[in-house]
């Protein structure tokens, strides 16, 4: 068994040592992969990167037109919808692209050693970049609706960190399973759609019957999105319990995802 891989030669049984140390060592590659993720998504489209902003805005307009009569009593309903959509898009796009990332980059894995976790990490980080850019139209909408800007916006990085860790943990798990069972992608796409409608994104949580409230609180995206909404939509600090439990759950999922990924990554070369 080789222990000192030579640059440019792949060693099939090699696995990453530590997530932070490995990613720091390959930080330039990570940066290039993030840039590639952002560029490829809208390659050859007329508006290009502008779709990063337009997609959630168009979805917000559609949901507002269709459901504003039903949920018109929700203050600043467009802002409520847009905030939920931005958080959901970070998670759904990050996990969906992370799921495919190892398989799609199999030609790189077969030729040269790279830490394989860098591919799902790049997929999720690219969505953080997209999220940051979508904050511009979000704040414009807040001004247009007369929503308040407060110092509680400084809490925003904490729920964003929780959402990112949760998305990365799921992406690592799905990316691992998808290498061995390609049906995972199609099961997840169907499950993700059901998950979207089970999460209060375009409807308020108050309309859910009491008998289903337990299922609502078992949905991790509910707490994560509520913590994200608090400083933006409600202008308040996120609830301490939701903030701490959301971060703890996200870190736990990330730890499990990394352990599973690390356990099986040495076998990826035989399946990609």
C-alpha cells in the first residue's frame, strides 16, 4: 500500500486525512471549482449570472400572485416568501449539485489525486456565493415594502452557517450513496419536492392542523428557515432554542456526512 502519493498519480486506496487541513491544502482548487460551478450553471444563457437573482424573484412573484388572497393577512407576504425561497434554494441546489458532484468529476478522480470531498464542498459553497448576491434584491424589497432594518440582521451569519453545514452534511451523504447507487438522485428529486411543500415557505406554519404540528417540528428545514427569517422578515433575533438546536443538528449531520464519506471514498475510483 502506497503512503506517499506522487503528484499526478492517483492512488486508489488513498483517503483524505482531515477535512479542514485537506481543504486548506487544496484551497486554490476549491476556489476554481466554485468559480466553475457558478459559471457553468448559466453557461450560454443570455442573462447569465443574473438568473441567480431573477429565479427566486420570479418564483416569489408567482407565489404572491397565486396565494396572496389565501395568506393576505401575512404581513409583507412577498418578503416572507422570498426569504424562505432563498434559504430553501441554498439547501436544495447545494445538496442536488453536491449529490452529483463526485460522479460528474469522475474523470478528474481517475487521473490525479484530489480530496474527493472538495467537489460537494464546492457545490455548497457556490450556493453561498449565490445567496450573498441575492441579498441585494432582498434588501431592495425590504425597502420597497417598508420593512424595518435592525441590528438583529447581524444574527444572519449564524442561521446561514447552520443551513450551510446541514446542506453540506446531506450533500456528503447523498454524494457517497450516489456513487454506488445512481437511483439515489431520482429518489432525492422526488423527495425534495415533497419536502418543499411540507416546509412553510409560501404558507404560514399557523395553518397546519395541530395533529400535524409534531411532524412540522421534526422537519429540520422548518427551524433552520425560521431562524433565517427572524432577523430579515421579523426584524428580531432568532429564538435561542431554535438557533442552538439548529446549529447542533447541522453540525451533527455534517459530522455524520463526513464520517460516511471518508469511510467509503477510497472505493469511489471503482465506480465513477
